[in-house]
DNA sequence: TATATGTTGTC
DNA sequence: ACAACATAT
C-alpha cells in the first residue's frame, strides 16, 4: 500500500482536468495525497502580490471543494516546501512526489534543489508540463538558440503542430488518510482592509470559473480579431488569471477555440496564446530580464525617479482620461484591458520617464493575472529595451489612442465618472478645452479632475532626446 | 501592437 | 480641405 502512495504537490496548476501529474499519480498507485504548501519567500523577489493572494485564497477553496467532491481532499501546509514534503513523506510513507513545472528563475532553482534532495533520499521525484503548449527548451532556432523575435517563434510553434488533446477530469479520486491540514484562512492571504469587493464582483476564481469563462468566450472568439483593441467592449477572453493559476490549461483553451472555429476565424486569438508561450520562452532563457533590460544599453537610460509622478499614475490622476480610466479599472477589478495596459505603460515610461521596473512592480501587486513572464515581456516591449521590442520612438499619444479605441468615450466615462457629462468630442483631450465649456459639464480642471501631469508633445520630445543620448554610445 | 510632419493627389 | 502616403524619429 505505502509503496503506491504519491504526493501530488499543487502549486499553480489548481485544476483537476488536463492534469498530467494527477493522471500519472493515479496510474501509479491507489493513494494520491494532494497538498498545497504556502512558501512565498521561496519565490522572492517575486512573491505573490496582494491581488494574486486574494485570487489564490479563492482558488484554493475551489480546488479543495472539487477534491472533496471526488472523495479526496487538499492538505495545506506551510513552507519551507522541502521540509513540508519530507514531513508528509514521514507521515504517509509516500514514495513519490509529482508536480507541474514552473519557469520563474527562483522557482526553477527551488524545485531543482527539492528534486535532488528527494532523489537522494530514494524518493521518486517527477515533474510534468501543465502550463504551456511548448516548453521553453522545445522551441529553438535552426542554430539551436532561443528565439528573440516573436514572428519566427510563432512560425516555429506552428510547425510543431497542434498540442495533444486535453485529459478529462477524473470522476473519482482515492480517499486520503487522516492528516493534519491548515485552514485556508490560516494562510492570511486576504488583506485586513476589504478593498477587494470590486475584484470579487468581477471574477470567479477556480477551475469552474475558468471553464465558464472559456465556454462563454469560445463562441465569440472570432470577434477578437476586430474588437480586441476596444476596452469599452467585452471582446477579450479574460482568461489570463485562470491561465496564470493553472485553473485551465492552454491545451484546453487551444482545443476549445479550435473546435468552435475549425475554419481559422479565431487564429488571431490563438496567436495571443503563443505570445504567452513566447514570454515563458524568454523568461526561461533570459532570466535576468525580470529586472534588467535585455538590451544592455538601456542600463544607462536617464530615468527619472520622481515618486510624485509614479504616485499620480498609480492613483489614476495623470490628467489623461484614457490613462486614468485604465489605472482605476486596474485598482477596482484587478485587471486592465490589454490595449490600455500598453497605453498606461507607454505613458509611465515615455511621458513620465519613470523606470519600467516601477510599473512592473505596481502591476505585479495589483493584477489578478500578474505573471512574471508576461509582465516582464510586456514592460520591456513598451520600454523598447526587450526582445522584439517596440523601437523606442514608438510613443503612444494617449489622446489619439483614446479617440481611436474608445471612440464613444464609454470606457473613460465608466472609470472616470467625474468626466461623464463631457461630450465625446474632446473627452480624451480634456486638458485642451476651455474653462467655460468644461464648467458647463460641471468640471473644473484642478478641482474635479487633475490637470495634465505633463504636456505630451514636450514629453515625447524629452523621451526621444533621452533615447538619443544612450544611442550615441552604442 | 506609433506618431508627427510634410508631400502628393483629389475634389 | 483633407485623405492617402512617405518618411524620420
């Protein structure tokens, strides 16, 4: 009996369907012991932020309910992870530990140490893929090197063909012996101040919530092609937090979309899944890019460390309506539309000249889908210092972007209600309008809505001049 | 998945 | 007057 006991170590694979490690553990023997170990310090310097912890709390609850429905349970312990695993082995006589791989540098190193220690102790330690269509070392250039440009990476992935079809969720699981477990509340993942009510209203964490979201999105996925850039519409999948926590797998998403649209009408969306793969590829092969620019010349970029500017951006008080709408959507819901992420990021980095790392940190703490791979890629792309980077001179004009992608102003009116009565023409450039006109809509700039933090045209010139300075010494 | 500006074409 | 396009950043 004990020789068949397998510890199933859950981390960010919080689902029961399409779970290779779970499947292998069931095949191996009659006893599977699901465990979650809370050890945030092992992920330093990128331990989960506040929004992620809220999500994790909910997701662990959902996973525990699902496991109990199938006759099993979720044992919850505190780290250090290796100590907790050893303790469980002593308590259960387990002879194997299975888990799903992650790709953050600190986690890779932690897992490597644990795998080695377990094997030296005669335990079968085995990891599985659960998070990616193609793991980072399975895609390489003809030179055998990692990709640094998206399009060739995308083609290489296409050449690898469709992933295997997802595994079904088990209908029953073996019962587990009586073991001590913490309550989820004991992990204190929820903040003492209840700032998360807006987040709770917007999301259903957990496998069921993820599958519901996928089921709702798959039929309308073709809309993604034409409406993806419209934050005032609901045309994106909003699957990112579910994917981050592994509540659904990219294989499940891939096949649900493919089967709903065999003609290829949803290819633009599937291409975005490959961006996610690309981000993990880069994180794995260039692990320093979480904090350092991939292009070294950006190390001497003359950033401004103006805390006042950073704070205004964080609070959504920049005086640029589309930027403020995005930052407030983020604060209230733990999420921001991707087009708006690019706009607010460009504003922070290029208009305010605040280091991209400061923006990445804020996103890390406030996004429910905060993901080290995606976050690092996104910020470096915006700053122009990363792989496949936007050339530095691509500077978003927040007024133009607003007019183009929020043409009716509905997104701004929703998240910046003090501007709700201003007519659409000129809503996105409220700083250019005269006082009387705004007074008629009940707005006094500087009292009801902040004056523009910087003049975009001048800020653009300053950013280009700063870039010119680092370029000259290339 | 950029923008500002200048030139050319069309009415 | 303004769209369409080219080009520099």
